[in-house]
C-alpha cells in the first residue's frame, strides 16, 4: 500500500495536482457543451466527475484524452516533481507540447494528439462501452496494450521476428506484467480463453487491467460500474482502491452509481449543463443543495426551497437517497 495516501481533507487536488483543467470551454457550433470549467485531480486521488445526463462529463473526458481539441482552456498534466510556476508559464509561451526531464515532466494535453497523450504523457482511458478485442485471448489483450514497448525493443524493424536479445527480454517482461495483472483481477485461470467469453464484470476488470499495462500516471474510467451487480461493484471498488494505494496512480472517473462514487472517491466534481456546481470531498458534495437540485431536475430558483425542505425532513441534510434516485432525462 502506498503510505503517502492521506485523507481527502488534505485537499491534494489543490496542493499537489497531477491534472489541472483551467477555463475549459468546448463548443459545437452554437452549442456550448463545457462552459469555463476548472478543476484539479490530486496526485494519488480518486476523483469522480458526476452530474445528470447531458451535463458534459464525457466531453470533458474527450478533451483530456485528446479525442476533442478544446475551443478554449488549458489541460496541464504533471509527472514527477512539482514544477515551478515559471516552468509552466515558459512552456505555455513556447508553443511546445511538453517539457520532460527523466521522470519529471509537464504536458499541455490540449496541444497533443490522443495517441501521444497515452504514449508520452501517460494517460490511459476506458470507455462506457467495453472495447476489448473479443477474438483475442485474455492474456493477449494485456500483451497488445504493451505494443509500444515491444516495438521500441524491436528497433521498429524485424527485431522481434529474428529474436533480438533486447526484444526477447522485453517480451518476457510484458508477459510477466500481463500475468501479474491477471492474478490481481483473479482471471489467471482464464488467460487462454477468448475475452468475449468472459462474464460482463470480468470484462470490465480486464479492460481496466489492460489500461494499467500501459503504465499510466492518470487512469480515466468512463462509467466503470455500469451494468455491474453488487458483488461486481464491490470487486471494482477494491480494484480501484488498489490502483490508487498500491500503484500510486491517480484515477478520474465518470460514474452514475452513487454508491460507488461515495465509497471510493477522495474528491468529487459535479457538472450541470457544462458548468461546475460543486467541487470538494464526498461528504460536502453529497449534502450540497445545488447538487441535489440538479439531480432532481429542479430549477435554480428553487434551490433554496430544496435546501429548506431537506433540513426540515433531515436535520443532518443527508442526500444519499436523493442522489441515487436517477438522472434528469
């Protein structure tokens, strides 16, 4: 377990962010999907991005992972030692995509293509709809995630075909990593089975393990608990905590299952119609009347009425049940 993991009250998302989104705006023609959004993901934190359907959560993910180029704003990823403000300002002025020195680096993701964000900046992503290679075996799905390392070891030539020593060492390392992940997600006995033959929850965990085989610093998960039963959701929670604590990887997730969100999140950011309406620790966000109103589909003018009604019905202002009731159409 990572001994540096501290309670969310330490607010690592402001003190030591791995990802900083500043004034992000995304327009599609006359539609503003994301409107001047700023938030951070703490190093070694699990951060949940939540909100009703249509709030803009997947659009944010698409900007962070390079599928969309933002209309405005900066998306800064930090690796290693915390950079100085002067270093960040110099990179911003320079027009370059990143500055890297060994394990330390700063990356302006809005300037990078999606494959470079994965290969160079170290951001991995899963999707709402599972995208495994169903015809490949479970083991092969984890090996293919390490393709870039194997290609470098081959010298981008036929080094793999003729079995260069460097390539053989890298191939063995890739296999060892894949087997280690199959053991962690309890699928080692299914290593030679087609991925499509796995149960749905097993496929979810395999997809996360495949993303982790790319050695990310930031893992972005789009509704990882969607379609899972309670047992599978519990297994997912354990896996994500392990990734945070054992691997030291920061996690940014979109999730509608409020049970999962409240149990594992160090930090929650809430969107509604592309704007941020709450940002903080789970307990504070859970009881925020604006968040409750957004999930219940209440107009802004009625927020005070919702807050008053909540305090009348529950002196503690708990909103667990309200947040779990469903999303606005």
